[in-house]
C-alpha cells in the first residue's frame, strides 16, 4: 500500500490543462482522487491552423502558464508528471522550438505526441471499468484541433482513429473537406461493422452540454436532446450566448461545432445515446504514470 501524487498537463489546440491527482492504495482497491485542476484558454490552434506556427504572443502566454503549473506541482508535492501536446503542436512548424524554449524557462519537458499515442493514452483512463461486456461503444473526444474515436467491443479496444477535425480548426475555417469525407465514411463503416449503441463523450463542450441539459453525472443524453440544444444555442449570436446564456467567452463559440461533430457521429452510426463520464487525456496520463511506477517497483 502507498500514496502517490502525479501531474498531467494536456496542451491542446483550445486550452492548456493541469490535473493533479493523488493515488491512494488500500487493501481492497486503488482510488484516484483529484487534488487540483486548472485550465488556461490560450487557443494555440488559432495561430497554427491559419499561420502554421505558434505566434510569439501565444508562446509567451503558454510559457507563463507552464511556469505557473511548475510552481503548483511543486506546492502539491507532485512526484512525477507528463506534459503532452496534441494537434496544434503536432502541426506547428515551430513546435520543437517552442518545447525547447519552455523547458529552459519553466523546467517542464513537453512531449509532442502522435494521434495514435493520444488515443492509446485516453484508452488507459480507466474507462473500460464502466463498460458493459455485451455492448459496443464509441469513445469520442472532440478537441480544438482533432477528434479521437475509439471503438470498444466486449470491453476491448478494437479500432481507433484520429481525425484533423476540431472546434478551433473549424472556427478558423482550416478544415480539409476531404478529412470530413473520410470521417463520415469511416464512421459509416464502423456503424455497419460493429453496430455501436452508445457514444462515450469526452471534452469540455460535451460536459457543458450535459450541464445545460440539467443532466446528472453519467446520465445519458439522447440524440434528440443534443440536436435540440445545438439548434437552440446556434440561434443565438456569440454576444447573446455570453450575456443571455451566461456561457464563458472561451466556450460560447466552440460549443457549436463540437455538438455538430457529436451529432455527425450519432447520425453516421445510428446512435441514440451519449454518456458523459468526464474522463479524458489527463486522466489517462495519470493512470499511465501510476502503472509505470508500480511496474518499476517505485
């Protein structure tokens, strides 16, 4: 038995997040307890998807966030961490230069990971523990720059794909039309082959949709409910979403394309329900760190 404190940094196209989790080992179980969570909406994708690189201004904002995260992790006594950068940093021509700069300034080592490793890390987030053995699910994580889809059948990952389709990319009008065609074609094939019944939704936008629909934790969202909410929010201007609906400015624009992507998955695969367990890449990083430490005998 023991206790560990780990940190997970997720550098996405829309926001940068820090999750600190304490892992407590008991005789009969292991508990993952979230100690802190911070989110900074920097939107690296706005630069990368239109200009091909991270601007100096956003580089400095990112560095400030990383320096802050480093201080917070020390204050919490974090024993180990991983910092993963996804879609925007994968495509930024100055990505390696940015990671070197931030390591020199903050001491944080950032790894720019592939879409496949992103999907594999998400798979490690403990999600399999809540899956029914006799059902097929699609885990769908809609980010700022990409959408990850993992197919689970009989509680086993059978297929996974990463598509360059994300909310910030869509808002920046930087989506390859052929990528959307590939997305829909692949989903249709998956629907016919596996006949999935449920989407497991991941990302801040589907979490917010669940709240707006007054759903309890892990209470299902139906396709018709999500479609109704999508049409309702879309009918408001950005200013109205902020002032009338009280959405945060960083959420008021991206939530619309996010819901559209989830509805696309529903429609292409004939799925009628979405469950939102609030697990993602950061949770997968924590689980991976714990497994590595146990494997090394730490």
